[in-house]
C-alpha cells in the first residue's frame, strides 16, 4: 500500500494513509486480524452445528484440519506455529478421549506422544476442508477477493509474521 492509497476508517469515510497515520492503520489491522480469527471460529462452530456435530469446538476442529494426514507431537504443532502452550496439549487429550485421534508413545523419547487422526477425526477434517473450499469459491465468484488479492494479502501477512518472529528471537 502506498502512502496515498485509500483506506477505510471505522466510520467508512475513505482517507489516505498519510491522513490517518501509520500507527492508527497498524492498530486497525491488528484489530481486524483478531476479529477475523474470532469470526473464523464462529463460522466453523456454525458449520458443525449445521451438520450436527456438537461435541468438539472450533479450535479442536482446526487442530484436526491442520494435522491432516500427518502423525505429529504437540511440540511439533507448537513449533510449526499453529498453537500455543498447554492449550494444544489439552485439546489433543480431549480429542483422543473423544475418539478423534489415536495416540502412541514415541519409541525414541518416551515422554513424547505422537498423534494421528482416526476415521472420526478425518471426517471432521473433511467437513472443515469442504467449508474452506466453499469459502474460496464464494470469495472468487462474488468478486470479494481474486487470485491477485489473496496473493497480496498472504505475502503481506507473511512479512508481518516474519517481522514479529524476528522480534521474539533477536530483540528479547
């Protein structure tokens, strides 16, 4: 975005970035990322209510989606940046208890547990995958976002992710 590209203020009045100030635009972007994440969880929750799956939550469904066909440890999920702290361990434990995942102690490090999806877990993953496919088609079909737009958004978010990661690794 150039300094003069139009952006929308909360009241909808377009202004240029130079009028609004970079800090305010940055805070607005952070707020939007947070709202989008919460909204994504609500959309996933609504989809599971629609298909009659009420025993897992949206975070657990995303966890199953991200694991996919892989066999992983909680530490690997955390190191990939998908989940933080004890939250992932708690959700993995609950998913194993409910029959969505298999777990097995690692042969090399007996403290570590490897998990993979059960048939029940693969069903949940497929529900989420189909939801995301519908969203991708809808975004394009309705002209909300095209191929160039998604590439630009993704590239920008990756640069922010890299910047934040560098802040954690090298500044503190």
